[in-house]
């Protein structure tokens, strides 16, 4: 059995999405094969809860990624196979949306949502993507919240500060939200157990330079 993807590898997969993402609740990756589709677990029990606070106006998409870990189930999309790309694990991404007007949230993912089956489908990580609906059409990409590993934690606390970003090559285009974690990055702090647990999260919108940030509902 192969080693599950690292958080960095999962982040790279997520960031390979189009410039402006569109919300999809259940997304099969292009390398997936119909014969290996995971079967839904009729009685899932391992729950990962992401709960916390965000500033009003930020819409967040959380996603939970599941991957095959049996080497025999590695595959590749037709286009990448023609280009000679190596086979990779098949993957499914399930997503949930937290609307912009909602400041307190609690999102739940079943880590045993899929039966392992022949390909040994396992959860590999949870990601996040955010944007302001009144500013842009969607997020530019997403990144990791936590990796999922058997030896992971059952509880952790994380926080992000988001600011408006543009680049030299995107002059005239809508700005996007770039979010950075507060404090030093820690693999241990961002790895949760395959048995589930609680991730407490906070998203704060940084003020634009030269203008005060409107107070969030909790600060009034």
C-alpha cells in the first residue's frame, strides 16, 4: 500500500484548479476509472468537525479529499497519459459551503464516508477556498486545512488572516482573497486522526491599507 499524500501534495492538487473555481459538491478527479468508483459507507461513524468564526462577507468552501491507496489502482487521465505523466492515486473531493452572511459555522465530514474496497479508499485531507461574492466570482484556488493520518490529533486550533491580492499580470481584474495562517506552520498541528476530531478555525479579513476594517458582528 502506498503512503498517503502529504499536505503539500494535496495543496498542489487543489491549487491546480482553474483561475476562478466553481463550487462542486462531489467531484471525481480526471484520472478516475469507472471500475474503481468508491462505494458509500451505509453506516459512517468517524466525524471530523470544522467549526469557528469568520468575518461577514467571506464565503468559504471546505472540501474533504479521499484517495485510493492501493498501487494497483493508480491511474491517469487520457491527456496526461499521452504526455507520459506517471500514474497517480484516484481521488474524490466532497465539498460544503459556508455562505458569506453566516459568521458562525460548523461543518461535518465523515472520514469513513466511503468503503475501503479493493482500492482501499482513505481520507487524505481537508482544504479551504474563500472569496467575497460582492467582489469576485469565486476563489482563485484552495489550500490545505489539515492532513488526515492514523497518527494525527483529535483536536486542533487554526486561524487565517485574509487580504485582497492582485498581481502585476492581473491589472484591471477583480482582486482575490489571499489567506495566510497565523503563527508558525506545524505539521503536527495540521494533521488530524483518521478517527475524526474537532478543528476550531477562525478567518479574519485584514483591512485594506489606508482604510479601517469594518467591525465584524462579534466585535460590535
